[in-house]
C-alpha cells in the first residue's frame, strides 16, 4: 500500500472522506497510544459479539469487519472513561495532523485536506461521526496490529465474545 494512494473512502452526512495510509513511522509511533486505548474500548464493543463463536485466530478479522457506524456509539461510550485529552490527541493524529484524509463536500467543487478547522466545521454538533472516521483510519493503518492482538489476547477476547448473561440483560 502506497502512502499517497487512497486506501478507503467513507461517506458521512453527505461528505466523502478519502483516507490514505499514515506515514509508517508516525503509525508506529501511534501504535503505543492506540494499544493503551484499545483494551478499554474492546470492553465497550463486547455487546456486538455476544453469543458469537469466534476462534482466537479469527478475532482480528472479526474486529476489522465491524461496521464503524454500529461501533461508533459503543466506542464513544467506552472513550468516556478515558482521558479526554488522550482521546482528543489521538483523534488529531488519526484525522488531521498528518494530512492523510481529504474530504469532498457536496457544496464545494474541490477536494480539501481535512484540517482541524474543517473538522470542527463538519463535525460540530455530531462528534460521534469523528469516531466513525477514526475507526476507518485505524482499520486502514493498523490491521496488522489487531491480528497480533488476536494472537496475544485471543483467549481473553474469546471470553469477551462468548455468551454473557450480564451483557445480554443490559440495554445499550
């Protein structure tokens, strides 16, 4: 995958986001922050897996196949228990800091690189959509990370995914 090739697109509220991979060293740098946030967030998306039987070698594939629109509210709730500064810093890095996302807006004729100001304009009043876009950026850049997490934490994650009466009886 080339750094300047569009790896994924996502339409959110009429805007089309073009996602390119992050620079390799920046992605490696972010992997530590991502790991610190992933484990608490895995617990927040566990309800999506309740009752599914997934072998530990397929956990990463299952995680990467999650629809970001479904996961975003759960991820946002999971992020609520994390430091706001850490979440904001990671969102900046994933979405605007490295110029890896461009956006086509329906009312504009040209594609623009997503900046902090443009993100504020687009996501104002609907911050949850930033989590949807961030999830797609994570899928583009860190698929290997989750494959390794599946092998490292397979039994734990499989346990989360097993039928859990507490999760079944708790409204989302």
